[in-house]
């Protein structure tokens, strides 16, 4: 895994748009403090392709989060296509659960969600953002790199034989 960080101002500066060579498809992004049913539908479809994604467990985990949280959902032609969430802590916003449906990948939906969460993070007084990404996820690494995220460290999980 790669743990990455970026300044909120860097993400807001539009570095992603400039580096990708133009505007992405228009997305209506909604940011709420509680996940809507459509947020859960995209999350479930993206995590393990809908299999093994246990909403009850995730909801229980989210219920224990006391810090301000935001849930972003990008719509394309009125249909939800990408989601993510952010949580603030000590001037930082952690970005989690970034999911984009296969039909909308490489179309700017995740970029729009990330930008919306950066605006939310700024409104919460956060100066930095962080996330973790699998090192073999080339599309995500490309997006995050163009948004200004840089790797702070790497880590891995050890499996017992």
C-alpha cells in the first residue's frame, strides 16, 4: 500500500485538470454529512464488485466516527457513478472509500469527487489531505499524482502461512 498526502490548496488549484489536458465530463457532485442510499449502492457495487461488501459492518464502523465527515457522490446524467468519503482530524482530511463504477472510469468522476472533498476539507479548516492506495492501481495512482498527492510511505500486510 502507498500512503499519500497533498496540501488541500494544491488539490484545489486545479492541478488535476491542467495535467489531464482539459475538462472532464460534467458531473453534479453532492456532498452530505450522511451517506444517501445511492452512495451505498455505488459503494457496494465497487467494493468487491458487489460481493462481500457488508454494509451493516461499514455502517457500524462509520457510526463510531466522531469527527466531521463528508460523503461525496458524483452523478453523470442523473445517475450516481462515483463516491468517496472524508473525515477530518487535527487539520487533515482523510479520504476513504473512493469508488467509481466501471462505465464511468477515466471520465473525471473520481476527480470531481476528490475536488468536492477538497473544497469541503478547506471549509473545515484542513490544510492537508491523505489517503491510501494499492501500489498496483495505476489509474488511481495517476489521478492522485495529478491532483498533487505524493507518497509519504509504503507499507504492506504480512500473511501468516
